[in-house]
């Protein structure tokens, strides 16, 4: 199964859902998901890594190889992100899907410009709308985000050191 | 590891030296917002995030605010909102507490800012983690293009040039012009719906149809026009895709895969076409 998964993901041009893989292999989705998980866990030290986001997966180069790949492909280092962009990105990464209002509440400042930049860079994407009044847009991180930061999945983000939940927010 | 620690230590000494020499610290950092500034002030004083700490840095916060370069009003109001809270907290800390009643709610207000600041700090740390990853340059790449697939075009279309296509069309039109001289039965009229159906039936049995073939089947100038029209109508309704690999190259008509079942499921589409004709 792993052999076949590896082959399928090698020819896939973009992230593939587990169900698509299961269909192609004529196996149960749960079975495919389990095989993927097992495979991902054993990839340390290999040149290719399995990136996972939601129910989609993609095969990508190992982050350790980045300097060599850059030289090999003649690539430049990506432009640096502003501090505000990083902060907004961090909040979205941990709290996705999240609305602009919720991000602004956490940061204490207007974030529309920063969100626009991150959307343009392809690091975040719209993830539907919240059921709250006005149906605000929800944002989440993309596969580009994982690749940009050399992460295999969101589980690799360090645990957030959050204060203990205090009393309910006023009016909330 | 040791190396970088030494570096930071030196940098720290250098910064202190500068501060002592010049007597004041130049603000080099652009703050990302009021919480960012507040957190920096508290950390500079090495305080825990508490209401007392907030009260202690209130003056410095206001001092910074007064020197804040002119920014847009929305951002300034965010800074002012926090300033108002700070002043309130400071007054609460300094003044003897009034008994209960009004105090309860106010206490929560102060705690609210403390909690927000604590929460903000953890996200700022997370941003720091991301920044480290960026600095380390550990990116990864996925495949961006699919493997080259064998051409699905029929072989007979290969090597057809612009000239050949134009010549085919002209030849056909020339033939039709001659034919038209002959009297034709009036029943030979072709309607838009009929042409559309023809294309549809064709695409049911085959993955693609060439535009050139369709034209070749047309027996009159009128039919050529109707064929062209039918293709445009089908394309406009997103029932088919048109593909031309090169400029003026052969045009290949395909059924859109996502509307495969929709063709059958929407008889009203046909009547829509009938209305047009």
C-alpha cells in the first residue's frame, strides 16, 4: 500500500484528498488514512516528506534539503515577512478557521492590510463563512504555509502557552 | 550554540553602552499595535503580567503614545483604547478601593486586559517560532506540474497548421458557393437546437470532436453559421470546453466532465436554445 501511495503522490500535481487516493487504490478511506499516518511517522531522515492539511496530503521535499534545492534550482530566498504578518499568520495557524474580527481582537489592531498580503502570498485562504451575523469570512492556512515554514502538518507547531481560561468574556 | 550566545551577550552590552552614552534609548522598533508595545514595556521591566504591572508601565505607555508618529486614525484609536484602560487600572491600583458594588465589574475589566495581554504574548511567541523557521530557511517544495500526459488528440489532427485550417475552410466555403447555385429543397434548414444536439450526441460517444469536422459536414453557408453559433452557445453555457493548443491551431471540442450528467438533467436548457432560434 505504501509503495502505491508513494507512486500516486509522485504523479499528483497538487494536494490530493484521502478519498481520492482510496478511490484510486480501491481501498477503504480509513485504511488509506492509517497507512498515510504510519508512513509520515517513519519519514524522518528521508528526502521526501508527506505534508498533511485537513484530509489532503502532498509529497514534498525534506526541509533540510532547502539550501541545496535553492542552489540546484537557482532560487532566491523568499522575501521576509513583516512582524505584523508573522503575528497574524501565527494566530491564524493556531486558531483556524478564524474571522478577521477575532484576529483583530487578539492583536488589538486592524488587520485588513496584513490579511490581504497573506492571501496574495498564498499562505492563507478563505475557508467559508462563520454562521455569526454578517456571515464573516473565515481564514485558514494553506499547503504553501506548511512548505514555506518546512512543516509537515499543523501538529508540528509548538503547543501554545495560553493563560488559563478566565471568567467568560463580558457579553460573550 | 555557544557562539550565538556570545554574540547576543555582546550585542546586549553594546546596546546598553549606547543607551548610557546618549542618555536615552532611540526607538528603533516599530510596534505592531498597543498590545505589542504594552508587552514590551512590561518585559523591559521584567514584570509579570498583572494589573499592578500594567499600572506601573502606564506612564511609559502614555509617553510613547505622545511621541507616536502620525499614524492612521484607526490605529491611533486602538492605542488610545488601551491607554484609557491603563489609566483606569492605574487609578484603581493607586486609590483606596470603593466598597463592592461598582468595584466588581471594574475588577473584571482590568483582568480582561491582563488576560488579553497574556493571550497576546503566547501568539507573539508563536510568531517568533515561525520567524525562526523562516530564518533557518527550511522550506520544502512539492510537485507543481503534472507529468506530461500523452496527447489525447486524434493523430489525424497532428501537424495541422494555420494555413491548412484556413485552406480547409475556404475550400469548403468555395464548394458551398458553387452548390448554392443549384436549387435546394427548402426542408434542408438546420436549426440551432438540432446542431447543438448533434454536437451533444457526438460527445456522448467520443471524448472530443474537432471543430473542423463539424464545419466539413455543413452543406450550406447557413449551416456553417448555425454550427458556429451552436458551438458558441454551448460554450457560453459551460457545457463544453474549447481547446486550441497553438495560435490558429485546430480547435478541439470536449464535453465538460462536471456537467456530464447535467446535460440529461436539464431539459429546460434545450428549450432555452429553442427560444433563441
